[in-house]
């Protein structure tokens, strides 16, 4: 009798998968056709139940790996997750669906429990680590970041007998040491629980076997973060290891810890909580954070959408999601702008050279604007009606700011010549804009002046 019930459940859920798949595809097409191209942003891809987003940069191209919540009607209180999706993009705005990976391609077989994933690259191969619910972790391998993949082991890499915790929700870090040592982190942590916890182990060079017995991760500090979380994530910045779960994070000078609880990179809005499964990544000298939010709240329905914003680091290593962007321009996401905004923050660039982001009194700014360096702001809309541009800057050395179209050698739209100043105060410097048609343009803000000195500190700019 139980077998018949299970088969009926599988058939029902399979039908639900097909039905909602058609519904979501139709809805997505309608959504896309109703908006101008530059209006895509947050959520990244609506109406598909995109969850557990992880973005990786391969050959300077971003790839997005996600799970999928099937309940588009947002009525179920349990997870129904039939497959994994791979997406690609050139601008973090427009996403192309590359592949669906089905559990039947793995040792899991027919299943609705395709939980969170992570990726690793080594020896020319791409490794896709996946969760079988909260039971075990497997690994697929491919010669391409978009597959096709094969189940290299045909069984779990991490099975339920490995530790006293739960062997799911993997996180992969390829360290930047001389050996490019690979690590896998997994589990479910709860404060004051000796049974559950996060565990970490080196992977062998083959990326599909453990090089050591997993070690438990321990935390220090009393901040109210990382107290009851799954889906850990690992990244490294400025020689420091960041262990996060959702937007809660802790740091350590060594990968095995202990990790000091640091706080929340977000502000508990837009889903930036412990449940905000996702990852932090760097692209073109800019840092980003992608995460997902339960659309109606975790206790109401298991249906999520995924978002993206910029991430900044303070001098002490504190990690900060760009809450100004989220509060003012959430739907735009990253990498697109409107000339009608009250101002565009300098730290919202999508590519830079010869610059760095630093904290200031009002948030963050861009400094170390070396001669020949630039900031790139693509897809600025409504420029055709603008006649002037204003920059809030601070400089001691002086120099020239050149606004160009499309590239660092493109058409000059405006120039600002700034004299040296010793008062170290912020000033507004402006210039007229030459013809800026078409209405949406990609702008380079280029710096020229004395070599090897910080020419400017730029807080923001705006159009008139």
C-alpha cells in the first residue's frame, strides 16, 4: 500500500511540474515582452521559483546555478523542488536558460528534493555539487559550465553516516594558495547543539573524494547571527575567509576557523536574513551578492525569487550590501541606471581600472583614481534630454575627468578640468554634455593627470 501511495504522489507531482512549467514559461514571456530591455533587474528571472542562486565567473562570463520551487500558486508549506537550472548572462541583467539538470541524471532517481548546490572548477573540468534534500550530497562533472553533466560516482560523495550533522547544502572554495587547495563545507549549524554543525574537509585533486576526515567548524562571539542555519557559503576577500549563511556571516584568518561572528551584510529587508541562500562573488573589480527570498514568508509558502546587489567592504573587513540601491532602485538591480535619478553613486560601477572603493561619512566612494583609470556605467537611460553632468569630488592633485561613450577610447561627451586643492573638501564640478543620442548609453568616466597618485575621490554624479 505505501508503494502505491508513493507512486500516486510521484505522478501527481510530475503532472504539477509540467503544468507549472508551462505556466511559468508563459508568464515569463509575457513579463519580458511587456518591458523595455533595460528594465530587467530584480527579481533576476521572475515566475520560475528561482531559489538558492549561486553565480560563478568562468572565462569572464557569469553563470547562475539555481534550484527551483515548483509551487507558483504559493500554497504549499513543504519544499517541492523538481530540478536544477543553469543560466548565463553578459550583463547580470538578461539571463539565458542554458540547461535543466534532472534528478534522474543522478543517483537520486525520480525525486522532488533537488536542494541547494555549489560549483567548483579544476583541471579543465566543472563540478556541480548537489543536495539530495537534507540527506546526502552528490557531484556531477562536465567539460563545460553548462553541461551536459554526468554523475561521476553514481552514489553520494557525502552520505548520511559521515558526521553527526547532516551531509547536505555543500559549499566549495578553491583556495588561492600555491596548490589551489579545494575544500568542501556542508551541514546545518545550531548554537549549543553538539550533534548538528558545519563540517569542512579538503577535497582530493580529483574533486570527487575527500582528502581528510571532515572537521567541525566552531564560532566565537555573541552576535545574533549564524545561530540556526543551513546552506553555508565560503568566499575569500583580502586574505580573510568569509563563512556566510544567508546574509549572516563570520570571518577567520584560517579556513578551519574558529570563525568570529560579524553580523548581517544586509538589513533584514528584501529577504536579507539568515534564509537568504546565495553567494558573494567578484566580477570586473566589483563585488556582488545574490540571494533568494521567500515570497510570502517561509511559514506561509515555500516559493522564492532571487535578487542581486552590489557589496562593499569597510577597512576592518565588514561586509555591506548596498542598501541605498535596494531602497531607492530595487527593481533596477545592478548594471543599469536612469539619468533622472537624484544621483548615481560612484561605487555602483560595473567595471573599473585604477580605482578602489572605500568607506566615507555617507557610505562609500571611489578613490585611487589613477591616471588612465576609469569607471564604467552601462545602460544609462533618458540621457538624450540631459545637458549637463555634475560630480561630487575631492582632490588634492587635480586632473581631468573625461566622459566617453561606449568605451575608454569612445566619443568624448564631456570634460571636467579640476585644479589642485589643499583644503581636502568636497566640491561639485560640472560640464556640459555633447549630443548623447541614443537615449540609452554606456558611459566611461576616465581619469587623466599625474601618474601614480590618487587624482580624485568621487562620491556621486548626476545629470541635469
